[in-house]
């Protein structure tokens, strides 16, 4: 009888912390999907393209595109609904992580094709942060028009990609940014000139 009492007390003592750990890990797997955050390792043969600014017009395999990006420190207010967000807030307090947003666009959906960003690589001094971004479906200028409205003559199309939860570097600090992308069957590394980090939100 005494042995049963000891085991029951042991289980009760560790049940709640064990459940919290399972919830946090489960949330990370289901929401964050950390296994999708790694950059490809076989990108050494990619062509490097200097943009000259935060965005630029480029010709890739004979086709015109526009590529651009921005990097901001996330100062957006947020509700702590997700268990992982709540646990991280309790652990590290208020946090303003780096967020990188990039786009590739062309004159039409057909001209754009199916490009995809495969990695954002950010450098600050000797520190490097890289992340495989989430690339969203193609959008066009006509997507926001009321049903039945004719598409505009210049129906530009673009794909947006976002990587967030980066390091909390000081604002106004200089960073360098590379965008790794697959466009029209080719592999490219788009290089932006050094930019100053700004607060977003």
C-alpha cells in the first residue's frame, strides 16, 4: 500500500510540468514547423545578382523581373494566444525579433511563372542569421478588384515571402541581406547593399 502511495505522489508531482513541456513542444511542431527553417546546402552554383538598392529591376534568363526586400525589428503589439508564444514571453519578456520580407514581381502571372525564395541570409558584423522563408501564393493587381471588373492592362503579379522570429539586433545597426531564390528554373542569390535596421509596427 505504501508503494502505491509513493508512486501516485511522484506521478502527480510531475504530471503538470510534463504536460506543459508536451504542449510547448507540440505547439512548436504544429505551428512553427522548425524542420522547414533550414536553408538549402546545395546553392553554391547559384548566380549572384547585386540589386544596388532595396529593390531593383533584373533580367533573368532573358525575362524582366523586379526583386526587393526589407528587414525590420518587429514592434507590433500581439495577443498571447498560442501556448508557445505565452511560454516564450514568460521566458524572455518583451521581444522585438528581426523580420525579413521579400518580393519578386513581373508584368503578369504568366511572365512571373512560379518563383520561390529558399533562404534569407542576414549578416551583422560576425553574426549570421539564415532562415528558409514562407513563400505565399502569387497575387496580381486585379485580385482586389470587385467581381466582374476587367483586369487592368498592366496586371502586375508578385510573390511575397516572409521569415520572422530572427535575432533582436539594435535598431539603426547595419546589416547585409541575401535573398536566395529559384526563378524560372534558375538559382540566384540577390544581394542587397548594407541597410540600417528600423523598427516596424
